[in-house]
C-alpha cells in the first residue's frame, strides 16, 4: 500500500501507520480512503485484540480533507460519493469489536480529528506542535465526517458548538480538560504507548467519566439544548449577518442529530456537505486557503540570506509587534528608541505576548525565556554592526525616515537591509540620496502585528533581488502571508483602500448617516464599516494617505469631498483622541457607538437622509475593486491572486466574495463595467472602469481560468 502500513505485534495488536507519500502532511484523499477500506477488509478481527492508529509524519496526524480534490469535484455525485465513503470508513472504525486507540502528534484537524473521535481512546503527545480542531467552517463547510455528531456527545454541547462555529484549534491541555483526549504522554514511543493502552482496554475495558455540573446537565436536556441553539443562531447572525451559510448549517446539523440520532445526523450531514461544497461562498473561502498556502512558499529562497541579527527602530505598537513575531526566527533583536525607558516599554509588550503563548501551550516556558532573552534595548546605534536587517517603525515623516536611513548606513554593514514599515510613503522617496538604494525595501506590517496575517513587501526598481528574497523569507518565517508589490504612492493595500474611504465620506457629505453607511458595508460583508475603520486608523493618518495618493487620483476625479484637516484641527482624530466620526468618550446606546454629530456640519450642510443601501454598496465597493484592477494593469501587483489576498487579509474585503478579482469573475466583468458606467453617468468620471476591466468584458474573459 502507498499511504498506510500495517504491522501486527506479537500481542496481536495491529498498528496502522498513515504516511501519505509525496506530501508533507497526511490528507484524507480518495486514495487514502481506498487503502483504509482495503485494510479493514483484510484484517482478521478474530486474530486481533486491538488496533492503534499513528502517523508516519513528524508534525501531523491527519490534517483533514484533501481540499484540492474536493474543490476539483464538479458534480453533486462526486462530492456525495467522496464524503459518503469517508463516513462509511469512519463508521466501520467506530463499530470495530476491538478497542481502537488514536495516537496524536502534531496537527489533528478536520477529518483527522473525526477519525480520532471514532476511536475508543485518544492519547496526545505533550508537544507545542500538537493541536486539534474542526476548522471546516473557515472553508465554508461543516465537519461532515461525523464531527458534528460525535464531538457534542463526547465533550458536551456547550463546549463543542464554539469549537465548530469558530474553527479554532486547541492544544493538548485544553483538549484534556474538555475530555477530547484521554491522556497526555511524552512525544516519544507513541505507537508503543498506544499498543499498551489497547492491551489494557482489551483486558479491562474503559469507562469515560465526564464531569457534569448541574448547569451542564440542564444544557444537555431538550429544553436547555433549545436555548443553546437559539442563542447560537442569534450570535451567528450578529457576527455574519447571514452571509456565511456554514455556521447555520452546523447548528442545524447538531440539533438534528440530537433529535434523530447519530446515524440519521450523519446521513443529513452528507447532503449538507454537498450543498456547501457547491456554494460560491465555500469556493471563495477554499480558494483563499489555496492562496495563503501558495504564498507560504518562497520562489526566490535560493537567493535569500540568513537573518540572525535584526534591529527594530521604534519600540511602540508596531515596533514591539514586529519584534514579537521575530523572537522565534532571529538570534538577536535590537529594540532601539529615543531612550532606554521607551525601549523597555516595547520589550514589556513583547513579553506579554510571549507569556500569553506560554500560558496557551504554544510555547514552553524555557523557550519563552529564551525568546525574551534575544531582545536588547538600545538608545543609540553602537550595537548595529553585524545586523542583517533593520526595520524602522517610526512616525510617517519622510525627513525622519531619511535621517534614520542615513544613520543606519553609517552604523551598520554594507549588506545590511533597511526595511521601512511605512504604509504609504514611496520607498523610492525614502531611499533618495542614500548610499545603498539596492538594500532598501518596504515591509508594510498591519496592526496589531501578531494577529494580522498580511505582510506587504514593496520593492523599488533598484532593490536587489537577494534583498527581496530575504525580506520574503523573513516574512514567511514570521508566520505572515506575504505579497510582493511594486513601489508607488500607497503601494497596493493603502492605494485601494483610499478610494473606498473617500467614496464613503462622499456619501456622508451627500446627506448619508455615518452609522447607515457603516451598516451598509457590513451587510456587504466587511467586518467593520469604513467610517469605523477610519476612526481606528486615525483621521490624521488618513490625511497623510490622501496627500500621498492625490497626484494619481485627482486626474481621474477621485478627490476628497471634505477637508479632513478641519476635523484634525478640532482634535477629531478617531478612537485615539476619544472623538472622531464617532464618540468614544460616551457610553454606547443599545450596543451602538454614539455619532459625533459635530462632524456632519464639517462635511456639508445637506440635511440627513436615508441612503439607497444597494447603490451605496456598489459605489463604495467598486471604487476599491476598480482600483485593484488598475494596480494590476500598472504592474503594482503581479497577479489577481496577490490582489485578492492583499484585500482580504489586509483590508477585510469580504472573504466569502473571494477578493476583488474573484468578485469580478463571480459577477462577470461585463456586469461590473455596465454598473460602473451607469454610476459614472450619475456621479462622475471617478467611476470610469479600468482599461483592463473593459478589455476583459469585451472579450468575455475572467481573471481566473
């Protein structure tokens, strides 16, 4: 067999090792299912007293379904056959008359966890690599291999639903506490420990005892379950506004299974899975998964140089965040600020993040201490010799950044990379007049750095290939999804965000209510509305961005409808000043932020009026979409994939729509052009479709084939 091996010990325990060839991970493919089915057909149950399932991989058990195979399925029948076969095999494992022990080390996700759930006993390696979860909802799917049925029965409804609805992974101690696993063991000799447990189970059996408090017992009753399901649906609708079908299907699945039984629940799940796989939402989310996976590979790795010593200039929110994601990939991290107290405050923020990782089990205490020990506070450049890369994260001031670059070139080495974390200043402008422009690059992180997945790497015409390759390799090792873009005002992400914010502001100047504009775009699928986002970014930062992109926008009619400096002069900077477009110094009313009513008169004297939600959604979203196409046309980004990943991961473009380019493909380029031309008649030349978009429409082409 290609993917599994079966060894029978002298004690008559079958050890099944899953080791998918030509892959770094074990995936539930049709080939693997066929081999497992063949193995179950061949083993002589009369001669065995136990079965142990282990992985042949170093860092994963089974990571779930083969998404490439699932996405390639074109018909309901193909999908139904695949998931039905998976359930047949998992049910056969569940029904085996001998004890089955799953030995988990590394990622045990999706279908992998569903196999483990069908086992009689689960042991997990005490390792930071070991995580478990049912992440299908993140792909627009549901755990259709029995996960929605077996997990609640094992750990209880109250604990199981959040795991399935969020798709979050949990580590070994949390899993043990929940009752998801039965034992934590050392990460060595897993197969031998599994055999021992199988023999014990065969000899004296095992009765699992789950701690149940009175409240838990009520929630497991029909009345209690009804309350849980009702609250879960309300929560999902608040968070997703019904735009994502998978979470609601998961709730329906669990409820149906409790009413009709496990077998009937799985039968219904098969049909739910078929329906979801064929949905546009799931296809978009799966394509995002593939985009992220592909961008974790560095095509220029052979040119990359090691980064052992790093310096971060500016130990504030961004600087400490950059240092935080670098503690596991660099040997030394210099944290420089104006004085040592400021540097120490930045180090303290890094320590908080490390301590949180230690508490969760993601990092061992000893390793956490080592990570913190790599940080060195600085208030000058005396330690900068031998630094491989310097990342500046100071204020968005061109003169300041140029001065810092000059200081670094004097203090560091000839091959030291200088990376700017600017969000809008052209890297070429920062590098103007420097000694070694080939060493200068942009590395635009998003705040908060430890949580935001995107890193936008900006290269100039003079940036050396090895510098780009090294920055990319560092970003990947920091855990980021990286896109490489060409230098220019606003680069890619800031450039396509600016028209969205300006059009949103224009709707306000025409009489729209601030909360209504935010709500319209949330109904479109954005996690937060544009006005809230502007407050979060900072109106002063917005002013700076507008100034940077003005030269390329004004000729196309993309202008600001209001002088935002008037807001800034009045101290309306956003959340950081407690006043912006909203008030943050006043209590919420019915969960809503109070509007800063003073800003309306600063926008215009037009009376407030109801907005046409659909038209506003089109106006605002298409300004971003059209600019994304323009960036592709100009070579700012190199592919639609990079454009989609940047918009979704960096700016919150609705994931279920797949990104600007998949959104165009879904709507049809012709329909988008017609809509924009109609808006141009009413609202002006800023809605003129990009040349590439009109060309795609005239030829009936798509960005993705």
